[in-house]
C-alpha cells in the first residue's frame, strides 16, 4: 500500500471515530441508551455501537433515522457529516 493510501485510511478511521464520539455525545445528552436510540432509528444495538466506535453509516437512509432518534434535524446531521466528511472519503 502506498504511503498516501495509509494516511488516507488513517484519516478515515480518525474522522470516523470522531463522528462516532459526536453521535455518542448527542445520545447521552438526550439520556438515551444505545438500545433505545437504535430501536428509534430502526437499527440493532450492535449497528448503533459500531457507529459510535467509528464505522460510518452509508447514506441518508441510515443517517436520517439516526438524526430523528437523536432529536436532531437533518440539517444538523448534515453539518456533522460535512464536518467529519473525511470519514466517508474513499
């Protein structure tokens, strides 16, 4: 793997973890458990935990329900995604 490939992969991981920390913080701020937030978003608890651990969800089909489960607008979630956009860079 090229040096740029390694740094790109590392950047994705770091930004993915940062996105996950923001999601965890928003969930905790609203006093929701992982299970409750996941249920409200139509996800399993394991899927939600994976996002909080740094695995970024693909597309608005997953991000929209997560935003709703957290009491966030789509605009707020969109701003968070833009801030952490390198997590999605391939």
